[in-house]
């Protein structure tokens, strides 16, 4: 019978693989457009000059980033080139310190430390502004990154990774940009508690 | 014994050694959850974790290579082309892994420069090794591919199994190139990174272990080539048919368009179906031979492979794969539970089976049995299932309290981590990790001692009356 | 999706696939031993799978398309053991190692 013949299944294996691979490539071409800076889901790097929020959108039925008025980091707006340079440096910091092996980014990484997708929007920074003696959230984050063991959040402390001020500023810029990405609603109702009914 | 088989033994031995490094670093990683002050300022969690997950990849890769080098001369009835290069590269590969481990331990990180990426740390999960080492790994894999494909070309003929393996080598090697680039945009970085990780462990690795298990089953149970090849093609069709677009289950939340929720969820939900087929096949093979074999540990580890793959990847994966549920479970210990079970079932059990197959021939053993392998089998599988169960409890608590209720802030994260069920899970996980470690030691002892004390009994025919 | 419903739905789906594994195991054992008792137990395992699927369809807030997928999967799990078994029997037949 046909289905007892290995050649029948070999033909099936080849055709299935080819079809699925072609579909994947087509979807990849489309997705790369959406996730490039300025695409449908990922704002340009200059979004770090703006106020960012995360709120429920009735039209889409999920949480969405909201890009608001001008609110540059440290009060100084940056142009496209400088924004890209900050983001590039921030990513180098994240990789050189292997942040993804303690933290998660969009839920990917390690689970020992908090997810950083919306870290820029975390309400805890309000307290850290006072604790670090900073004038702004970005300054508090910068001081924290430079001395995380000194400004420990709880018993599981982040170690000091020798992050310089420049590197810390770049990382803060990176986290601000990261929080503006439309992640299809992850994490759900960030910063809002849902009562279990 | 052929040069290829001698090389195979070296690779399998190195695999078992790095399995040990993985186990110890895993034990250490688990300990941090219980005592966060442990080695603070000396060895941070991320380094222990890097050692744990990177040696996992390395020991499994080395195990696959050992298995392939073992069966290559049998499949092609000749010494593989370029075996001399593979022999040299083995020592370089093993030495490089040790050097990288030392760099991770003693250097750990560097400033935010390209130099750090080239020399010390690339900081992308599973592929943290510095670029110079990644180049080495790529070279080793290229030579590995050449050994297989080159031999097929030289021999002028190829079996179905080796044809599948040869074709599979191409994406296997090419995908590794994704370990190299520095991509500023995290969404794009993760997009391509998942091509490497998913299309390795849920596609090309599945095909590779499928080929290896086909060769193992032919050896263990004397099953005909025609049967295993037909089955292999079915497996390829179903695994790649569901797994290639099942890649989409990693594209729910990384900034990609929302059509991935439907595509990824749908194909990913189909992924357990071929795994159930493999379970049926394993039961059939076990029964048709009445559980009789000359190599009991190899046979039982092969069964563990089929069942572990189904449970770890199929059952545990299905719990968290639909996007509506993954939204809560994503990035929690629930993921860890699934990952440990899936890797163990899908790959580790298979590699251990190959170790026993190779040793039976190497030490010229008529039968392989005894209490030693049973201890290792029970302790390793029991320890693993215990860890996975503990992580499931912790993961459920974390998903419930941190994500579903808490809103995933720092405060919610801490609340989740301090939840009594989570803490209970962490303590239990550590306990079962100790059990697993003892099982590993029992495995090493058994592999070293196998057949050393066996006496050969000569059966004399009765004298004629 | 409430937090409790999420936990309930996840565990239900995991149980569904687990029941499929139990069904496959018992089905295979039943065919080998030619045992009606084992075949009955296999049917019971599938019945639990089906009941679990029905509960998911009736009580969880998944969209209709996903519920259709769950229902189709449940049916597929019914067919996989006997179809696979038949295939294995037929292919092994020529090797003289059939059950």
C-alpha cells in the first residue's frame, strides 16, 4: 500500500518542510518591517524624547503603549543619530553584563530578577527618586545601575557590575525605548492589580 | 576499532563530563534562590546560569556528535572523510569550552565594547560565549557536516537515514551564524535569536535525534532499515510540519504583529500530536520484543526518551502554549519547568542511551544489565521529575500572583517570589536537584565500571556418548 | 480571563494531553495482551480526555476558534494510537515480527 512505502512519506516530508519554510520566510519579511524602528509595533529611537505610558485600549481590547508629549531624558532632547547611538550603547551594556541571564526582556531570559519590558514605567522608581536623592526618574535609575548593591531593592540584591555613568545613561535610554514597544499586551495590566473574581 | 568510533567514545566521554558541569552549576543556581547572599560579589547568579545552560547545549551537541561518529562508519562502511580534522578539533573544542568556562568564572563581564564581545562575553542567552569561541564552534560544526556529507559523496551512495541527516546538517550549521551579530533592536534580536533556538531544539535537533534514535533502534532491536526510515520520514513531516510555524509561539510578545498569536498558537498546539505517535511506536517496539534486549539500560533510556519527550515537551508545553494562557505564564518558573522536562526527555535520555550502546560494543559485552544502571535511571529520572514538579508549583504561583493578579511590577515580582508556594517549590527543587546529582554520579560510576568485572562463560557442548 | 480561570484552563489542557498519553499506553498494552480489561481502561482514559475537552469547551472563556482547535485535537488524539498501531503492524508484517 502507498502509505507503507517509505518513499511516500519521504515526499511528504520534503513537501511539508518546503511549504512551511516558504510561509515562514514570507511572514519574516512582513514581521521585520513591523519590528524595525518606526514600524507598526516598534517606535523610532527618538521616542526617548517623549512621555510614555501603558494603558488599556478599548479598540484593540488590550494594553497598548501611549506616546505622549515631549519629555526628554535629563531634560535634553536628542536627535535621531544621538538616539541611535544611545540605544546601541545601551544594548552593548546589556550584552556585556549578560543582563538577560538574570532578568527577562519581553519575558525572555532568566527569572532570578524582574522582567524589564516595562521597567521604565515601574511605580517603584518614585521611591527610588527619594532614596537616591535624584531629581528625576532617569537620574534615580542611573544612580541605581551604578551602585545596585548600595541601593538594593530587597534581599535578592543586584551585584555591582562596574557600570559607568555613560553606560548607565545609555541603559536607561534603552529601557525607556523598550517600554514603548507594542508587545501585544504583555505584561497584562502592568502596574494595575486585578482582583481574582 | 575504527578511528571514527574511537572519536565517538571521546565525544561521549566529554559529553558526560560537561553533563556534570551542567549539573553542578544547576545545583548552584538553585541554591541562590534559597540563599541569595551565597557568593554575592564573587559569583553572581547570571554566571552560574550561563555555565548551566551553555554546558547543557555543549554536552548535548557533543553527545549527538559522538552518536553520529559512532554510527557513521557502519552506515557508510568506510572511515569518514576528514576524520583527521575531526580528531584534532575535538581536543581544541574541549579545551575551548574549558577556557570559556574559566573566562565566565573569573572574568565574568567587561565594559560595553566590541572587545568584550570578542574576548569575554556576548551576553545573549545560550550563546554568551565570546565571539572567538563561537567561531571555533562554527568551525567544529562545519567539519562535522563535512565528515557526514563528504563521506556520502565519496561513498557514492547514501542510506535514507544519512540522507536526512546530511540535509539537516545545512540548516543546523547555518542557524548557528545567528550567534554572532550585535543587534541593537531587542525585537529584531529576539526574532532572529528564536530562529536559532527554536529551529535548533524544536526542528533540526529533533531531526538529528530522530536519525540517531533510528540507528539506535536498528542496533538494539534489530528492526529493519525500511521500517525505521519510513517512520523517520513521517517524523520529519510531522515535526517540521508543526514546528517550523510553531516558532510563532515565541513571537507572541516581542513586538511582532499579532497574527503570530494565531499562527504560533495553532501550530504549537499541534506539536504534541507527533510526540504521541512516538509514544505509540515506543510501546510497540517494547512489546514486540517482550521487553527483551541484550542492552537493558540503552533500551530503557530509549523508552524514557519517547515518554519524556511527550510529557516534557507535549504535556507541559500544551499547558502554556495558547497565547491567552501564555500571557500569564510567560517568563516564569512555569517556563523553566517545561524547559527542563522537554530538554531531558527529548535529548538527554537519547544521548545516555547511545553511551550504553557504544560501551556494549567497546567493552565487548554480550549483555548489559545489573543494578548500577537502575540506580542511575531511577535517581536521574526521579530527580528530574521532582524538580519539574516543584518548578511547576512555583511557576503556577508566580504566574498567578505576579502576572495575573499583581500586574508584573517590581512589587508584584517580589510578592510572587516570596509567596509560600513559590518558596516551597524552590526548596523542593533544590532537594530533587541533589537527588539528580547523586543520580549523575551513579551514572558516571556505572559507565566507568560497566563490564569491567564481567566474566566470560564458555559453554562447552556435552561430550558425545 | 480571571486568574483562577487561567490556572484552571492551563491545567485542564495539560490533563487532556496527559490523558492522551495514558490512552495510548493502555491501548498498546491492550493490543499486546489481547486484554479486554486493558482495552476498557484505555477507553476510560479516552473518556476522561473527552470529558476534560468538553469541560474546557463549556466553561472556559477561550474564543470559538480555539475551542474548535481543542475539539479537533481531542478527536485527533482518539485516532492516533489505532492508526499508528495499524501502520506499525503492516510495516512489521513483512519482517515476521507482527502482533
